[in-house]
C-alpha cells in the first residue's frame, strides 16, 4: 500500500502496529491517515479514538480499512470519526480513489 501511494505522488509512511501509528501521527501529523481496524498492539479504532480526543490532531482525515465486511465495524468506524471506511478486499486503485476523494472534499 505504501508503495502504491508513493507511486501516485503521495508522501506515505508505513508503520508496523497501532502504537507506532499513534506515535508517528503525534510526532509529525500528516494530512491523512489510513488505519487498519485490525492492527496489532492497538486497533485502528483505538488509534482513531485517541486522535479524535487529542485537540492538536483531531482534525486529521482518517480512512479505516476493515477486513471484516460487517456493518457494525463500518458503523463503529464512522461513529468514531472516520472520514471513510474501505472493506477488504480492495484494489490499490480503489484506495487511491478514496484517498483522493477524502482529500478533495476536505471531510474534516
């Protein structure tokens, strides 16, 4: 995913788990964050909750990825403050379209 985003002209950084994601977000806040709901250590939902609770970074655009197609996961993502939720499997092209859409419409 990082490769495809970089190839499309984005400055993308990958991390290995939710704790590393939150650290990276707090250290150098990006314009948009893509979080997997099922990340090790701290889930994407938990990272999103911490982002939304932190006044310094709570306006970031966040897209959640979910390997589960259950409506409850998508509902939880949106209720927690996600700008978009993408259910796996998805193509790199679809993700790029979603990223561009969120950045274009300035959801937050």
